[in-house]
């Protein structure tokens, strides 16, 4: 697979291409894999996003900034970025993960994005990593409305329904996929009285519930 296209999409030509190779290597493929780079990239991502939000939204309080950051660094957002990069095409996965569709699994793709941030940091330093993060996140950050609620989706949906004296949603696990260490949950959000049924996926039941609640709020809250 031609990684030149991926490097162009990321906006960083690697001086040490072996770092990119490692960032794209899932532990099912063998060692060295990307888990340590993911750890490093997660810290870089949080720092860059926190600084950007701090400077861009000077009127927001600490709690509001924290919720915005959490929304931007969560697995579904990283998965969205991975899809924009067509990252699944470049992953190195073991045979079992390939057969089970690991190249489309949100948790694996999200981890690979963080690993790439870590790889860029090691390759060229913090400023280079910051540039890559902001390049990929620019559309998402530009779309933030600081006047809108920064509450998590489940709280936002619950308060919306309570204010209108509507029944609260029910959440049910629809399915779980993958091995115990890398499961993906699918959860449904049900509000039968409003004919609402939405689903969400995530690497934990909590994340999947948040995604299902987000979809329900978007369906009835606008």
C-alpha cells in the first residue's frame, strides 16, 4: 500500500518511516506494535486540543473546556478522522483481526490515529505533532458553537426530555463483538413514546450509550 498518500493526507512526510509503520501495526500482527505510540499520542492529542480550546474560547469555564475536549478526543471522533484518512487500508493486522474485520473496528482505527500522533512527535517534535493534530481537527474545532451546551449527550438528552415532561430513554445492549480485550458494543436508545430508536457503538457500553443518546437528541432536539 502506497503510504505516500497517507503521509500527504496527514500533512507530515516521515523522516523515519519505520515510525509510521509501527503506528499502523496492531498487536495482533506482531511486535513492535503501536500500543506505546498510542499512549504517547494520546497525551500529545490532549495537550494540543486543550491549548487550542483554551486560546480559542477565552470566555468558557474549565468544566466547559473539559467537556469540549472530551468530545473531541473520544473514540468516535478519532474513528471519524481515521475514516477520512482511509486508515483501514494501511493497517497491519494479524490474520484473526483481518478475518473479523478489524480494519473497520472503531477502537482499532482510533488507536492507530493516536499512534500516528505519537509517531509524528518522535519523528519531528511537538510542533510537528501539533500541526498534524490541528490540520486533522480544524473542521471539527471550527464547527464548535461555544453557545451550545457542552454537556455529555446522555445528560443533554435527559434534560431535554425532562424539560418537556417526556419519559426518559432506555438503553439496551444489542450486541458485542471482538475479543475481551478489544470489544465493540452496540447499544440502542429507546423512547417508544416518541417513536425513537437509535443505536451507537463504542469500545465500552458507556461510550456506545453516549453515541446512541447523541443520535436520539439530534433526531428529536432540532
